[in-house]
């Protein structure tokens, strides 16, 4: 590739070109925008040279071709809710593509059972677009879906809504439209045929999968087609208290293997108390309204509303490890049967049933404001996670506990708290997610994400580099441990040791694929461990 020329001469010309392609209002060069769009929830590093907000696939293709031709890197940003530096620039003078204007639901085809959306569409927007159609996607969003986009989730992969039965975000994809480094527009799946439509994923080698979970390293997704399934209207909820994570993990794995739950997740005592502290009474009232609205009948509405109101928060005061299960089926009898089997499994593993307010409220309000990106007093927040088979779940948690125990004095000195979110994915996967909280100053992305009314009530903290460094040190030890345990990860980004954990043949094939689609490594250099090879 050609080296960058003197930026004093190349930058104005490039900005003029980008403006001509996308429009003056869609090219941001002010310092605040270039810093804001280039940071994620965990990392603030290099600012972008410019932020471009294209409105069509054709604009994306022309922008990418113009940027890479001049030797600049280009990185794509979705909703900005990740925390592994996936879209944080690794090089100076990077052009960042903000996909927020590409947010249309292009086609909802209930005859052929697929929906096509532009990749800047949020999961909440897709949910609203399908409302009333009688259909949904199998996986239908992450908890951050009020901001998280379909494209971001397919690049990073994600879990939650629908994951207990249907797997992660990429398991619902049929076809993609992708822009390559030279501006070529590529279709995958059955839509790659001259006369095709995006109704089927597997026709020849799975090129769709190639551009999933790539953290934007192989191409820029502009449209995605997801399969549709009939909406399931019979819903049941349950929650259980366990004495320790060994018992709760055993119950979760049994529920997962039996395929009983649409969503199955649990908290340790620390994390559930963090959640209870930060939620307000007004939020409970709003959530209760959602529960009533989501009930299937007037009688059900009154019953569910009264039970949730009476339970309040007191029922969680003596709970140790809490497990929350959501069941969805096409009919009441099957939903009841699955719920009863779930109860039996939990009882057999030492669980005690408690009020089901948490899963009920969550399901009624699936995409709430993201005030949880900071702690209850404005602490910084950062998760790290491992996806493992059921047989390794407890061993992984034990190992994490051992690492935390080894740093107990450091964590106490720096005021670092840690909790766990545990979850299952389909019948075969267990998720262990340690979550850090520490006293430190919020960045612009936190202040932009948290609701203004909540933000003004947070005491906040001053810059705390010592605590930040301690978190980074412990976090890295966890990443190394997860790699040793053969764990998989969502949103690999530039944080997880993907290259280090791969067998040589697999890494070499990925390197060759990168060379084929992006020979100069101008698409998100550094992501997946695919480092830039800049000339001297």
C-alpha cells in the first residue's frame, strides 16, 4: 500500500471528497465528535480524523473506496455499546463510519419468513417494525437494544432475547450485504445468485458466516436479512434462590440441556444488589405498567400487576444467588409443562422459588434506557466474559474466584467491586460474565448514554488511574485464564486474545482471507489481532 502523504495536504482533499459523497451535514470533523464516536464504554484512545454518517449502501462503498485509496484506515461504529475496543481506532487519522442513518427496515416478508434491515437499525427499531406482524426473529436483541444495532451485533455477536432456545445473534442470519475494502458490494447466501432472494443461508460455502463475528475486520455490513418465526404468545416466568453458584449453575445447565427456557440467567449477590440500588421507585411504576400492558388478558393483567406490586423489592433482601427463567410457547399447556419441568430441576438442585418480578418486568420492558453502563453512584463499569461448555462452567467460575482472591487486597484498596452475570445459550453453551465496578470519572459516552434525570443524581468520581490500572491488570489475567480454558467470546474486538488461542492452521486461513478481501489491512486494523502492516 502507499504510505500516507503529508496529512496537511491530504486531509482537506479527503474531507472534501467525503463531503461530496455523503453531504456536508454527514461529515463531522469537530474535536468533540471525533473523540466521542471513537470511544467505547471501556476505552478512550485515539480520536477519529473524521466521522462520516452515510445514508445509503452506495455512499458507504464510495466512502470506503476513497478512504482506503488514500491509505487511511476505516472503522465502522454501530450503537457504541461495546467494551472491547472493537471500533476504537488503532491508528491515527482513521475515518470512522457511524451507521446510524442506515436504520430502515427494508422488507418484512411474512410469506417467505424473513426481514431485511439496514445494519444501523437498532434492535428496538426492528422490534417495533415487526410489531403486529405476528412474527419475530428467533434472536431478537440484546438488553442494550435501545442503542445496539443489528450490524453491530452481527459483527460482535450478542446474546439475550431468544438466546436460551435459538442461540446468539448470528444464528438468525440468512444473508448479508457487505462493502469490501475497495468499495465492492457483495451479497451472501441465496441472495448472491443473479436471480436470488435472501431467503436461505447455505448455498455453497457459507460466505455469510465469514462476515459474522469479525468485529468489522473483513468488511462493512450494510444490510442484513434475518429469518422470521411465528411469535410465541404463551409466556411463563419463574425465579429461584440458590445458596451458591455451584447449585445454580447445575440447575441452569440442566434447564439448558433440556431446551426449556427462552431466556435463562442468574446473578450473584453483589450484582443483584447493584441493580436494586440503582433503580428508582418511579422506574418500578413504569415497569409495572409494562407488565400490565404485556399480560394476555384483563384478569392476567390485574393478577400480574398486583403480584409484582405487592412483592416490591423486599423479596430480594435475603436472596443469595438468583436464577431467572422465561418460558415462551405457542400454547398454554406446553408453556405450563415446560415451567413445571423447570421448577422440578431447580428444586432438585436446591433452589427455592421466589417472586418472579425480575423476569416479568424485563420481558415487559425489553429495551430500557442504558443507565446500567455506570454503577449506582456513577462508578465505571466493565464486563468480561467466557462462553464454555456446561462441563467447564463451574471450573471457570472457580478459577475466576481464585484470581479475585489473589487480588483481594488490591481490590479492597482501590474500591473495586465485582459481580457475576451467568446465562445459557441454546442447549450447549454456558456464559460466565464477571462485571467490574470501580470509582473513576465517567467519559463522554457515559454522560451521553445515561438519562439526564439519572445522571444529575449521580455523585460521580474524580479521575482514578490507579483503580483503572488495577482493573486492567485483573481483567487481563481473566482473559489469559479464559484462553487457557479454551473459552469462546462475543465481541472479540481488540481485547480478547483471539490470535493467541487459535491453532496455527486456523489463524493462517483467517490471515489469507483478510489478505483477499482487504490486502492493505485498511478495514479496522488491529481487530481480531490482524495488526496493521504500515510501511516505515
